[in-house]
């Protein structure tokens, strides 16, 4: 896997991202790895949004619809 110093990465970021292979790229700072950049996988990308207008939500996504009292000690 290719490793590059953060200062070089900063200078060449766009070009490096265009050349990114499946293995990815490790960015280092003072010789220590701080980040690994890998390409976004497009596998199964066609699944994103495929159920639009197929699922109906009843009630709130943010509630269990259960009533409770935070002050109740039982």
C-alpha cells in the first residue's frame, strides 16, 4: 500500500484521489499513519433509493409511543 506524507497529500490531494486504486492510500504525519483513504465502493449502489414510495411509515420514527415517567422510582 502506498504511503504519503500529509504535506504532500495536501499539495496533491485532487490528483491523488483521481489516481486512487482499490488498495487505497495511507497518509502519514511524522512517519506515523493517521488516515487510510480508500475508494468508495459503488457495489450495490443501485439499491440506494430502490424502495422509494414502497415503504409507508406509521407514527413517529423517533418515538416508541410508550408513556413513562422519569420521576417514577418503581
